[in-house]
């Protein structure tokens, strides 16, 4: 039997009322209030249906669902603002079949849908049990429902009532609830609710996991925040300043003030944003902060205003160093170009020379002359490429390379940058630092130098790089190609005396607390120190010996009073420093057979190198002693072959060598010797030995010999000539091709020497032998067994 009722309708926004459900809500629209008042005057029954669109204020029949719920008004309360708060109880489902407009509200003819009852069975009971179990999980996971009340509400045997009760408490959309309302069959409704509950339970479980994770993170962050705030409070109480809030602003200001290139500033700003998002005490924040500090500290635009006054530069260089005219001239040329050209091409100067000649101090003088900052990086023993380019930030404790560190230390874009001991770098499995220097020292590339730590391009093109090295052969060819090499060969004795008088003695006197009245060092004393207590190309040991004398005098001043004065002469040097350490290299005392004076180059300057040759009865064997290298031994063999080929011209029989053994020895046998420049010296000694003609004591020579008797050029001419000059030799024999090297020798030294330029061995023998060669051919080689009175011994 179908039941119809005519009831006033109240449209609901975002609410669906189910049978068996108590629902409070507020009615405010005039049409709804009139409908409610009409119901209250009659039997308090009302029809409730949801709107399709909750935003419509005055809905019509087409804007309201036809399926709704017939409800009883349980309670109503008029509010001060004119609205009415009502409590309704859903009774039955109903469908609006006809609409009637009545005095400002609608009445509808509702077909009341009777409640369907499901026959008891395993399907219904199983579904009910499953739905209850899912709803229990749903209530446990949901924060909006009271667990005990909800569990009590679903303890019913009627499947329809169970379905409606659960549907009323589900937090789902209006459309989904309306669909549940329109399902008449309780079993079908329960199955639909079971599906919804499964989905909602899964959602709530995911939400719970996320919430748990977020809660843990928030608890950690809150803990850190609490501790940080507590630290700030403690530090504030102690009067210390640690305002984290100002750190970001401070960094922003520093980034702006640094005037970085656009790309670098963007990277710094991006890193600052990352730092803001990090917990302040995290390890990542420390890494990021250090990186920003380095970016800010590096000079991006600051330059020193350089002094381009040539006269000032020349004055400064002369004040700091005596001699070195060629080096000073090159530096002044460099400054002159900088005066004429706005941005000249960078030049990499390399000072090469033995220790103690003033390479490092000369670089400091250049910086002072140009009014530039000076930084020094020692490369001795460096064997890791990261020392130059830095480590990537992914490594713990990473830092920029030494180049960037020194630029930060300089604080300007255009310092004088000294790369000291560039010849003493090595390499291993971590890389080759000399290869990393290729970019640094290449003017075409170093304007975009990339440090691994900074990871941004840095301009090194304004830097004046100066390298120092003791030797050049250990520097890789590719690196040497980028350098302009200036040789500092060493000082003459005269230059050392002047350096000692002008620089070393005043420095030592001041350093030991003496005054000029306490000590006077005579020139002869300095000369004695140079000749007999030091053996070097530079002046480092000379400075030590002068300081040693000053210390001993300072002790006497303390013991005897400040009025004590000492005049240091050559005899006093021996008294203060003891027995001389070196025997001065001097020329031979007299002309002798089988002895020739050669000239050798060493890292500490030039030396005299005597070659001795003696003959013994034998079968033509050649013995070489004196720790000679392979090249020097081959030079001796070439010299002997030349002598044998010239036997007739030397007045010797052709088979002279078959009846004698020849022994060539170079004294100071513990010292290794090598090189071809002793060729003409050994040939002269051999010629003297076989012809029995003495060699001149005042002649020293150097040059390579060929089998045809040609004299080839050699190196180290300046050092060798200076050594001969110091030893008192007045005649020097040099290869003709070395005539160009005489320009490097001081004029006062050249004026005191007779330099003979030769091309052949015949010319050497004419100069070196004390007597002309014989024209006769003896019948047998002369091998004296016993030296007679007045003869010169042949063995030494």
C-alpha cells in the first residue's frame, strides 16, 4: 500500500538527513522559516532534501533532489538574530512527486517509501559484521568521532538502521551521501558502505602515517627551536650577541657589498635561500655558511691603485738589491708598457738561479715598487692537484685551492703573486699540480679560472705572477712554455762585498742589538768570509757568518760594557769563526806537464776543474777516474782519439799509444762530475803529457771537443769566467760561438782578463802550451821512469 503525505519542504545545504538520525541545524532563509512555522502549527512533520548547488539562496524544484527524508521536528529555538535552531529526527525516506507553492514556501506531495526488511541469512549477517568491523577501524583512525558512542550506536540488528546510522556519520561528500540515501535495499546499501569504508580507512591510515612522520619532524624541529631559543636567552643574559635572525640579513648585505659578477651573485643568493630553509645547527647549514663566507671574502672588484712611476720603481729596486741590472731593466720595461697600454697582456716572469741570489726578495721589491699587495705560495713538495684547484664541496672539510686562498689573503684583484720553488712540485695518484698551474699561468685562460670549491669563474688576469726556480729542467715543458725566464746566475765577489756592506752588515748589526760604534767590519774581512768561509752563488751563508761574528761581539759588549768596540779585520775573522772551511780556488803555482785548468758550472756558481793526465808503460789502455759521468768519459775518449789522429803534427810516432797506458784523473773524486765542457781541457792535458810540454798556469779553458778537433759552444759562461777571475786566472779560452755570452759578464771583470775565442783545438794548444809544438817525430814515446833534478813530475 502506497502512502502519500503533503508536507512543507526545507532545502538543506551540504547536509543529507537519514532515517533514524537526530540532526541539529539552523534555518535562516525566509521561505524555510515559513515552512518550519507551518509544520510546527500542524503535526511537526517536515520534508528535508539536499540542494544540488549549495550556493543558490532561493532554490526552486529543479535545484533540489527529489529523494529526501520525512522528519519530525523535535525541538526549535528562535535565536536573537531571527534564525531558528531546530533539532529533527529522520523517520522515513520519501520522494517528492508534486510541488505546490503556498504563501512564500513550497509544499510537496511526498511518496513515503516503506522500510524494506531483509530476510535473515548468512549474507546479511556477514555483510553487517564486515561493515561494523570496518566502521570500528574508521572510528579509531578518525579524530572527529567518539569511539564509544559510535560503537554503541551501531549495535543494532536491523541492517537498514545500521546502514543509515553509519552513513550519517561518514565524512564524505554530499553527492556520495545522497547516493546512499537513494539506495532502498539495506543489503545493497551495506555493500556500498563497505566499499566506501575500505577506501576511507586506507586514506586515514596513510594520513596517520604522514601525520606521525610530520609529528616526529615537528617535535625534532620544536626541540631544536626550544634549545636554540634557550641558548639565545643564556647568551643574551651573558651579554653575548648571537642573533640568528640578523644573520641572513647580514649575509644579504655582504653579498650586495661584494659587487660580485651577475652569475656569482645569483649563485650566492640561491645558496642563501637554501641556508634559510635549513635548521641552523645542521651540518648542511655549516657547509652552506662556509661556502657563502668564501664567496663573500674573495675580492671580486677591489683593486690596488698601482704606481707606474718608473723613477720611483728604479729607486726602490736599487734600494733593495745591488747589481741584477738585466733583471731590473726587464721589470722597468714591464712597468713602461703598463703605463702606455691600458690593459696589457699579462707576462709570467720566472726567476731562475741558485739559492740565495735574491729571487724571492726581488719579487717583494717589485710589489713595493708597483704599490701592489704581495702574496707568496710555496709549491715545494706539493703533489696534489686539489692544492691548486681546491676540493669539491661534497667532501667533508673541503676548502678552496691555495690560489683562491691567497687571493683572499691579498684582498685585491691585482696583487703580485709569487709561486715559489715551482721546480720542486711532484705528482702522484692524486693528480699533477703542474698541470693545474697551466690554466693559472696562461694569460689566455686565467680570466676564467675555475676553483672546484667555489664552482664559479674567477678572473686572475689582473694578477702579476712571478715564479722562482733553482733549475728549469724539472719544470714540465708545457708549463715552461708559458714563462719568460730571467736567469739570476749569482754574484761576483765584488758584488757580494757591496751587498754585504750595504745590506747584510747593517741588518746583522741591527738584529743583534749592536750599534755602529760597537763593530766595524773591514772590506778585507768580508772578502775573507766570501773566499774562505762560504762557497755559494748567493749570499745566504755569508749573511749567517756575518751574523755569527755580530753575536760574538754582542756577547763581549754585554760582558765589557756598551763602550766596547771591535774592528773586524781578516785576522779577526779567523779568531771569531775558527779554521777556514774552504781552501780558496786558485790557479796552479807553476807550469806543469799533464795538467790543464778547466772551468765547470755548479748550482752555486762556477769552479776551477783541473784535469790531470799521466803516462805509464803499457798496451794502450785508457783509465778515467774522479767519479766522471758518461758524457765526460766519452769526452775523454774523444780527446784521446783526436790526439792519436794528430800524432804526426804533435811530433809523435803513429803507434805511440800502443806502448803506454794513459790515466786521466779529475781531482776531488768524491764529487760527481759530468758534461762535455771539459773536452778541450782533457785534450790539452793529454797533449801536454805525450809531448812533454808544460801547460800555462794562467790559462783556464772550457769547451766541447769533436773528433776533428772542432771546439763547440757550452753553457754557464758567466759563472765559469767569474770563477776564473776569483782564482786569479788571467787568460781564458772559450769557444768562438760563445762570444755573445760575454755581454752578461761585468765590464770590470772582462777588462781584467784576456779572453781568447777559439774554433779549433790547434788554437787551444797554441795558447795553452808553454812552448811551441816540436816539428820532429821522436822514435818512441817519452815515458820517464825517474824524474831528474829540475824536471817537472808527471804524476800527481
